[in-house]
C-alpha cells in the first residue's frame, strides 16, 4: 500500500510541475495547471505503466513532458495575471523561482531521508540491497534501535554473608549480587556496565550495546571541544594579524594552509609526525604511539585528544577568516575613544572587540558544530576505527561496510540526526545570537 501511495505521489509531481510552469507562462491559473497536470500524469503515466501501455516509467514520463512542451506552443495566452493583485503576481513569481530548489531538496535530501527511515526499521544487509523493495514495511520492527539504545535499571539486593546480613568486601563496602544471576533469563542480551545507590536502594545499569553510550558522550565531547578550540585559535590568529606588520599578507596565506590542504595529505603528515619513531617522539625522547595508545590524560584518551587537536589545527583558519573580516569592520573611532578614556588593550578587547564578535561567534559555533558532529574522514584517516576515537559517523561506517548491516547503520544515522536536531533546537531557543 505504501509503495502505491509513493508511486502516485511521484507521478503527481511529474505532472504538476510542468503543469504549473506552462499555465504560468501562458498566463492561466497555475492552480488549475497543477491539479490538472497531477491528475493527468497519475492516470496517463501511472495507469499506463500499470496496464502495460508503456514499457517502463521513463518512456511514460518523457511522453508526459513532451505533451506539455507541445501544449506550451498550442495553448493560447490568457489574462489570469490581470485578475490577480500585485501581491498575487509576486507570490506566483516566488513559487516559480523557488520550485526548482524545493524539488532538488526533495530529491537529494528528503527522499533519501525517507528511505533511511524505512531501512532503519528493517533487517537488511548489503547483499539484500539489489533485491529489496524500498517501501516494503512488512516485518518492520524497532529491533535495530533497541539493539543500540536499550538499557534497564534493576534493583539488586546485597549478597548474604554466612552469619547473616550483607557481605562486605575488604574495604568495608557492601557486596551486591550480580544482576545477570539475580534476574535470570529476563536479563539475557544485557550486560551490567555500572551501578548506583539511590535512597538506600542499589540499582544495576544494564545495556545491550556496551559501546553505544560511551560513543555518544565521546562524540558530544569531541564535537564541543573541537568547535570551541577552533574558534578560540581562530580568534587569536585574527587578533595577531589585525594590525599592519611586515610580511602580514604572507603570514595570512600560511594560516590558511591547514584548511585548503587535502585532508588525506595532512592526516598522513600527522601520522608520520606522531608515529612511534616520528619526529615528535624523537624530539621528546619518548616512545608513545599518540594515535593508537590506550593511555589517557585527565580521563581523556590520548588518541581522542590528538583528534581534537587535529580538528582545531585544520579548521581554525575557517574561524580566522570570519573573525578577521568582522574585526576589520569595527570602526577605529571606537578604539581611539577608548584609548582617550584610558582603556588598556585588554579592556578594549573585552569591552569593544568581543562584544562586536558575538553574532559571528554564534554563526561559527553553529556551522562548525554541525560539520564536526558529522565528520568522518578526519577521524578515520587519522586514527582508523579504534575504540578510543570511535564517534557516531565511524560507527555508521563500520556497521555498513564492516558488518554489512544496512538496517543497523540506518538506525544509528537516525539516532544521530535526532541528537543533532535536539542540540540545534536548544541552541536556537536559548543561545542564538543575532547581529544588532
């Protein structure tokens, strides 16, 4: 049934779009063109293909478009534009100009998004793609989502000591029973990853996918850290080259190098520099595998820190360009007046420069956050698919190309899109800064 509805909708669009433009150009009511074109395409095109009149849908679509082109020359001009107000004519022109963009967005964004949603509720592997029906929802389930996000919180009693009461460990802390043994078969598929005590009750936290929630927090932390640090370094660079000095133009050019260089080249350079026998280890006299070690610093794995530094270094020129352009647009009179009033350089920075950059900071944060959150190539090329740097895009890649599980990869992509949408809604609601 869904397949039939989608086909009818596609055929209606095929007929409605040329119907709108032909009637608009010939000065007739475009609404009649849209309705008539949609009905004609559904009956003539979809019906013709279903009854075998046309060999395939391509021939039917070409025939419909050819008939509309012929109609463009045969249909006489009308006077509909004289019957509508100036506002109505402007609205029709707006529709005519924006319709191609709407169709492109539908075809390359919305339609694939619908397919991804359909795939996410089905058990599909890469080998099934050539035979799969895109809009077949038979056997649909939320197992792909449950396998990722499912968790449970269960009350677990303490282990009984031989003499009665609760058993204590060497440190005098209460020993609790294992959740799997206590709950039994109902706990199958789950693994206890943590526990907590609330109001005297001990709870065991169990999840199905032990990597999912650490990956979520890793992705959010890496995205926020990379975005903020790239903007901060870009601000420092913009402040350094704000004033004239010999060689400023050349220095600005060098600043842009990390952003314009191919990512595969700069990732390879970083791999060489931070290899066990690389320049950094030789300089420091160490033997650390910065991009693959399991060591951590302040609770953050070293490879993840390297990925954040790489993102900062690679994308700070983007922030630099935005911030420098806005800084140079600040009137010099404001700084001169501040100097006359005795303001120090730090005070001029805090009370003149930074307030003028608030809107730019907001735009930069939004753009860099979205791009970093979706970033795959930088992380994968730098460290590969290791656990310490596994973020959501890397997990999607592994699910699709390593495990060949299209349904799971689609489900993770949907979860990722929902997370990004929630974060952006919060940003637009509470943190958006507009230019005044």
